[in-house]
C-alpha cells in the first residue's frame, strides 16, 4: 500500500512555520524539538526534521543522521533533567501504527521504574507545567 502525500498544512508544519506556538527546547539547521502538549509523562518531547516528510517511510535519508543525532542529544538531556531511570523513544508510521500527526517525529519520554505511561494523545497539559519542563531540558542541554 502507498502512503498518502505529505500535507503541508499539518499541525507540525504550522509549528515549524511559526503559525502555531510551541514550547521549543532545541533548534538547529535541520531539526527542532518541542514539548508534546499531551505528555505521556512529564518531559515528553518531540524531535522533528525541518524538511517535509510524512513519516520515516518517505523521509530523505540524508536528513536522518541529523535527526537521530538530535534525538540522542535531547534524550541525554531529558534523562538528566528528569533523573530518569530510562528513556523511551518511539516513532509511528501511518494510522495503523498509531501515527496521528503526519510530519515525521520521534517521541522522547523519560521513564521511572514502576511508573506507567499515560495514554497516547490523552490529556492536554497545563501551559505553565510544559514551560517549566521545557526550562529543565533547556538547562540540561546547555
Ligand atoms: P503521533 O501519534 O506519533 O503522530 O504523535 C503525535 C503527538 O503530537 C501526540 O503525542 C500529541 O500529543 C502531540 N501533539 C498534537 N498536537 C500538538 C501540538 N500542537 N503541539 C505539541 N504536540 C502536539
């Protein structure tokens, strides 16, 4: 089966263009990271390439080294910022696999022993909490 074409009006494309606000924690030439507004745990962050692709399946392979480098950088900062026992990294391709926003992104979620994740795309977090968690990660990155 072939995937549908990239929709340039998806919500992450709008965030990348600055049309919708985000709690941004990192940006470089190729990638951006911001807080997930419906976190599955405090510190849940998304890492995206700036270039357009629906998911990993149609991504330009030359972008992937930049993307995974940012994923690693942000994961290390998140582990430190949240004193995490582990870090969960996930990436979904197409609705059947759980994808709900169609611009390639990785989820980075700090994990603590014995604490379950909240549901995917569950409850919207308070803005002040997201801002505070973003600050912690930015500090760990610097
Ligand atoms: P996925 O199912 O992998 O496509 O995940 C999309 C993620 O985007 C979910 O975890 C949502 O909570 C999150 N999300 C949706 N809208 C926004 C937004 N405006 N800003 C940040 N995260 C969002």
